[in-house]
């Protein structure tokens, strides 16, 4: 079982879109996949579940669906019926009443599950922030707080027999993301070829190395064997370039200028190398073209872009575009599985 966090502290690069489609395609390629929504914005959860299911999922603890005392209108037999979110799982810690309350993942389809997010997860940020410093001294309560996400994910993954865990996190370097990334064996970085994404890499690499070193050298040795703790490997798996929509005010030449800089910045900032050979693209997993024209159709049809049919409005040349989308995501999923297998082998033989 390998856990992969999709993370770039620069937002707007298509991270959640990538997580959604990659999770579905990995399942098509034969993997048993657990998708985890640890972004408090909960966009991955909203992409997978429809509005009626979200109403059921979030309705119990949200005034949004029960204003003025009116009862929540529930639809029977939804995937979200009797399900809880990651915010529910950490609520005992947040309220000081106990440890995590593990939750069962939502079955999306055969071989694909979701640990759903909730906007209320953002209230856990302050508790995680204070627990990080207290963990230096081996305080058990602080350790249980910091490892909460790891233990929730591990419990759910074992319950469904997941081969691969995809963790979607928000675009920042805050305490929630730190706890989420501690639970990751590897980090996959979606990015655009622009100044802001490269600046994000310059911040991302040193921060991940600092978190890893602090956890492995200062905190983990003091953790009791009674508390399952992550290794915080956070191994760089590589990056996926999300191609922008080419416009007249954004020449291809400008795009290429930033594109050529990515390998060196990734190698030096994320991998921590003093230098990086020119032309070495070994950590570039793929470049995904822009499928903006397919997104509205996919959203309306409540399905991945590569599953669109003529009945969904994918007519004529658009259907050929759907086929290209399927081919690109299939190739991406196969490469992610190959790299995950290599990482698993390396971990077993270390």
C-alpha cells in the first residue's frame, strides 16, 4: 500500500481535477484506490458526490441545510447515507473528548472509495499547529493529534484493501497540509509552466525536507509503539505539467520559456540537488493538455471527461478529444503505478 499526496502550494493548477480523474483511471487500470479529501475546501468530495449526496453527508452538522429549523430533505439510498466526513473523525480531538473516531469510506464504484472532506476541517488547523511544537517533547496527546490523519487513512485503507491512496490537499504550507503530507509515502506535484508554479517549487522543496527531518529525527523516536506513526517519507514522485489554454495574449514562446526551467528548479529545490543536468526530465511524468472544453460536459454528466458519450453532448470532433483524454490519463495512470511499484520495492528492500 502506497500513499501519494497531490500537492503544490501554488493554487489554480488543476490539482483536484487531476486527483479526480487519476483516481478513476487508476481504478480502471486495476488498482484498488482510496481517494482522501484533506483540502478543507472539499472540492474533490464535491466532484465525486452530487448535491443531494452532499446534502446528506454535510446536513447533520451544517446549518446550511437546516436553516430556520426546517428538516433536511434526504434522498434514500444515496452513497452518502449514514456516512461521515474527515471532520467527524477528528472531532473528538478537537473538542477534547477523546482520540480519533475512524470513519468508513464512501464507495464510489467497485475498487474506488472516498474519505470525504468537509469545510469544518479548517477548524482543526490551530490544534494541529500547537500540537506540532508539543510533539518535540514526545507529548502523547500532541502525537495523537499530529498523526490523526495518518491513522484515519490507514484504518480506512486496510478496511477496503486499498493498493493506492491518493490524498488531495490544499495549496498552502499550513498545519493541516503538514499533517496530511506526513501521512504520504510520496508527493506528486501538478504544476503549470509559469513563474508562480516555479516559485511554488522553491518554497515546497525546502519545507518538505524540513518537515521530514524534524519528524524523523526529533519526533518519531519519542513516539510510543502504541501510537501508529507515519515514516513521513514524502518521496518526490515527480511532476505533471498541466498545459494552459493557449491564448493570443499568452504566446507559446512565453510558455516554452518557463517549461524549459522546470527540470532544473525541481531538481535543485525539490530533490535538493546542488545542480541538475540540463535536459534531464526523469521526474517529469507527463504533460496533460488542456481539456477545458470537456469540463462543463463532464460536470453536467457527473462523470470523468474520458467517459463522456455522445448522449452527454460530446459530438463529432469532441468525441475524438474524449478519446485523446482517455489515452493521456491511461498513460499517466500506468506511469504512476510503475513509479509507485518501484517505490514500494525500494521500501521493502531498504
